[in-house]
C-alpha cells in the first residue's frame, strides 16, 4: 500500500531584518545631523531627569551661559577654536577611511614644539609676527611627525592605524609631563614659565582701546586661522585633483590603484596633514589661552574632535557650527550641577552618532518570513 504524505501549510512569522541601503536619500543625509542632535538631547534630558535635575532648566541655563552674552560667545569661541582645527584634521583622514584616533597626542606634541620656540629656541625679543609664524609652523610639523609614524606603518606594513595612533597619544602625554615636571618646569610645578607677550596670539580685548565693545572679550586670533583652514579645505575637496583622488581612494582603494594613484604616498600625505592640523590646534591653545605648557591643558579636544567631525559628516564648513555646539556644551556645563554633565552629554552624542551612522548605511525592514 503506497504511503501518503501530508504537506502542512507554511506559517509566516513577522520579523525584522537589516539590509544595506543601495543609495542614501539626499533628505536623509541633510536631516541626519539634526535628527541625531535632537535624539541626543532627548536621551540626555531623560538621564538628567533620572538624576533629579530639571532638563529644561539645565539646557536653558547652559545655552544662556554659552551663547547669551558677548562674553559667553567669547568663551565658547575659545573652546571651539581647537575643536575646529582638530576636527578638520581628523576629517581629512576619515575621508580616506584612515582612522586617526590620535589627534589628542598630535595636539600635545604640536603644543610642545610651539612652547620650545616660545621659551627656548628663539630669542625672547623676536618680533611677534615672526614668533607666532614659527610657533605655528612648528606646531603643525610636530603634529604631522607624530601622525607620520602610524601613517608609515599603515602604508608600508598595513598595521592598524587605530591602535598605533591611539597608543602614541599616551606617549605624547607622558612626553609632555616629562618636560613640564623636569627640564622646562617652573619652580618644580607641572607647568612651564609663562610665554613672553610676543608669543601670545592677539586677543580681541587687546584692541579695546580702538573698539571699546571688545573690552573683556578674550577670544583670540586663532579662530580666524581655524575658519580660514575650514574654507581652504572645502575648496580642496570640491575643486582640486588631490581632493578628488583622496575621495576615490577612500571609496574604493583598488579603483584608485587601477587609475594610477599611489596609495602608500596618499596615506602618508593624508596622515601628515591630519596630524599637522591637530598640532596647530595645540599651538593655538597654548599661545592663545594658557600662555604656557601645562598638564591637562586640553580637556580632551582631540577626542571630542572625532565626534565633531562625524556629526558634521566630514564637511569642513559644517565642522564650524558643530564645534561651536560642543564648545558651548563645555562652557555651559562649567556652571551646572550635577558635575560631569558635559562628559555625559558627549558620551550620549557619541552613542547616538554611531547609531545614526548605522541607520544611514542600513535600513530596518519589517516583513513576514516563512517557517515550517
């Protein structure tokens, strides 16, 4: 007797799946930064509420302190200046899919070289313009050379630049500490003597004699340098062959090689430029703000610059307002309790940015799958 088989009907279950986007809609690319910022503020508000703070009061007071007066804008500009320069630096590497995580170390080395010229390697009566020019070049070269090491290791040996650039950051901090507690120390304290006045970047308040409304505005000329670099870099990406080649290699290294682009040279050049701008940020900070080299003169500008660059989608012009946003976050949090709000919000933003990048590259689809 022939056996009979019964085919049971398949059941379909509701499920989620993640698939890569074939293309990114323009509206999504434009709105993503605003959506991410809004999401970060909402999550931050929830965390503030959980610790017993009123989110609306906290945010309102932070905005008032950072942007509610000329002096608030001045303080925010001081914080934004190194964030713009370092953010531009890491964005250069990120465009070519090189993960320069060591901007903080490059910033420290740039500050160290600039300090050497300000205090020891140039005559103290050097004209201010020449002194600042040499300090800026020295800061750029110092940061560039610090990024040269992971760049060469990546280009020649394919060693992961994330590890090397990050570990060199701690070497740079320890190198800085050796000099400020040793040969360059001021009476044994963890800082150097103060720079001579000709090694200070001009501050807005220096011109209050001719322009009284600038009295007490301590923002310095480094902001003009940062804005000029942002515009220049935008032109490079949009109008030059070199910028186009960096984009091509970042999108498809093999296609770049087939087109005759020298991959190793580009890697080294991009890392040098990336580290150089971070070093320039260090020079601007010690020359324009603290006027000496000291321990912890940077509250993590090099690391925060990574978030700034990603939130700005690596756009040089967009990095400026994003850096001001984070500068305001740092300034506003100084007068806010509970302590540590700025770091908490930065962590929330980083988490949201990473998650948002995932949603930009992939999409979640709801569908039914067959099951027996």
